[in-house]
C-alpha cells in the first residue's frame, strides 16, 4: 500500500487556519507589503535553542563591556522565548534586558 495526498486530512481547525492564512496571502499578493517568513519565525525555537541563544547573548554582552560604569545591555526584538530564558539565567542579573 502506498500513501498518497488523499490519505491525509487536516482537522477542521487546521483547515480553517490554513484557509485564513492563504486568504491573507492572496490579499497582500502584488501589494508593496513586507510579509513574515514563517520558516524564520522564532517560535520554532526549541527550549534548548532559546537557552543557548540566551547564554550567548549574556556572554557577548559581558565581553563587550569596557568598564564598570554601566551594566551590559541586551535588547530582545521579536524573540520572547529568548527573553524568557534570559530572565531565568542567574548571570543575566548582571545585564539590563529590554524587550
């Protein structure tokens, strides 16, 4: 027995979400609009990836610190899962973190 596309079906909720997404895409098609590339969306990060990115942010921020007159700063732009992991890191209290 071979699988074909006819063997697989979306749930009603998934079908509705897909239809809404496709309708939005059709609406902006040809317009001068910046759209999101879902393949690059941060919500696909695993917990492990978010944790590693948070750790790397702290290491880089501390490494860039030139003196003791200010705290290193980290800005999280469109990456709430990394921000969440940053706040959990004890060493992050040595940094100013912004979202």
